[in-house]
C-alpha cells in the first residue's frame, strides 16, 4: 500500500510538471524574473528618481517636476543638437554605404568575397577605446598629424579637428563608419542571398539593367533587413557614448562632442545629480521611441501586406 501511495504521489508530481498549462510558464519563468529585476525595476526606479532630489543613498526628497523644468538649459540643448546631428548622419552613412558594398560583394564580380567580408568585419571586434585613441592621434591638432599631412598635400592649412562641431562630428561619423560598416554589410548580404535567383534571371531576360534590378528586385527584397538596420542604427546613434568619450576623453571644449548620454553621465556621476540624470534618461527614451515609430511608419512597417 505504501508503494502504491508513493507511486500515486510521484505520478501526481509528474502530471503537474508535465501539465501543458504549467510547462510553458516554467520555461519562461527565468526570462520573466530577469526582466523584472534587470529592466522593469530599474525603469520604475528611474521614473521615481526623476521627480526627486537625491543627496545620497537613502536621502531622497520629492520635488515634483523641478528636474524637468531645469532640464532644458544651454548644455542640454547643445547635447541634444549634437545627438540629432550625429544620429542623422549615422543613419545616412551606415545605411547607404554598407548597402553599396554588400551589393558589389554579392554580385559575384569580386574575387575572394569571403576575404573582404572578414576584412570589413574585423573593426567591429576591436576595442572602442583603442580605436578612439588611434583616431584622436590621427586627427590631432599638430601639423604632423596624419589628417593634417593629407591636407598639406592639397595646400590646405592644418585643422584642429576635435575643437569644432563640424569637423568633430565628421571624425565621429568616420570612426563609426569604419567600425560598424562590416556588421551592416553582413546583414545586407544575408538579405540579398535570400532573394530567389530566378527573379534576377527573369529580369535579365526582359532586358533589365543592373540599376533596375537593384531598385525593383534587390531593394524590395531586403526591405525587412533594411528596416532592421535603420532601427538599430537609430538606437545606436541616440545611445552613442563610448565613441565620444574615446575621442575627447576629458578634453571636450565647450561640450563639442557631448551627446545626451554623455550629458546624463555628467549629471549623474560628476555632479551627483541622479534625479536630473534620470529625467535626461526618460527624455532620451521618449525621443528614441518617437523617432523609431516615425521611421517605422514611414517605411510601412505596420502596413498590412497584400
């Protein structure tokens, strides 16, 4: 009888663990716990902190919307303008140039395409800090800096590249392009290789030119990949921080290279104003969501397929 009770109890346990209504929750439980601890709790805490003045651990005072009223000062608007300018050119450059290279590599006209794919992807594996130091030296203010030596070949005066917004933004975009172009090339090639070859063969029989094939077959065929690349590039543009720190370090004259994330870091860790930093983070979240929603709507992401 005891054996039967043990068997019955174990069968009940087994039936509970193998219950189709229970098993899915067991599998998703780690993700739910991770999401609650790592994402939801910090997000709710950030919202609360944005309405507080925090003078130290356990010393917080609700001050209403004062942080948001004080937010739009000259330094923040400058960081906002720098971020928007960088994000715009980041999207333009990292969308178009890798697409051109991907089409060329996928066309079959390039020998050893695997070698070039690896060559373009290697910069993504390098340390951002190391890359920033190299670019800071290459675009230094001295006449002997490599970039100024190139200008001297064309009879131009040396520039102090990182001291001004336009040239500093150019160096920042160049660094981003060099580092992330290979990743986007791989994305595009994966999308291009998923397009049926029959479509290209039919187009060539009809007398279509390579340009017509690109705009009528390749571009529509990689639309999901294109949407994904633009979306992650927008996110990367607005959340850029490490590249700016690597280029300017502590020598950021007039906040030329300071982005919104950099301003948030400055307020939170240098000025110990975690309430203001939380408000900056929430404003940044709203901006990213708004820009991405507009981009997805413009590209027809929510449009029903026929």
